[in-house]
């Protein structure tokens, strides 16, 4: 199990997302950003807009995805 923060994934805060894989933490970040948007959190809106664009255009977002995969792989377990 590894942990990445909202900030490490491109967001504005230090909420921790834990997962077995990089996809787990990316999906947790997506849910976190959706909730922040629903609550009207303007600080998270730019990150939410970027995440929406990545889901709509996955081929264009492969660089970000690969970067997050590498960052996750480099993290220590625990």
C-alpha cells in the first residue's frame, strides 16, 4: 500500500490517497476532486478541470499518467 497526496497528483491540498496501484490513487484523486467540485471548493477547480480533460482525452494525457505511475513506483511501501 502506498500513499500519494492530492498535491502530488496535481491538486491544491495534502489529502492522502492510499492504494495498491497507481490507478487506485488516481481514481481516489478523481473522486476527491469530484467531491470538492460538488462542495464548491474553488481551490480544487483547476485540478478538477484538468482531470476531466484527461478522462476525455486519455491518449493526450499519457505523459501525465506515465509520470504519476513512475512517481507511485518510486514511493516506499507503507
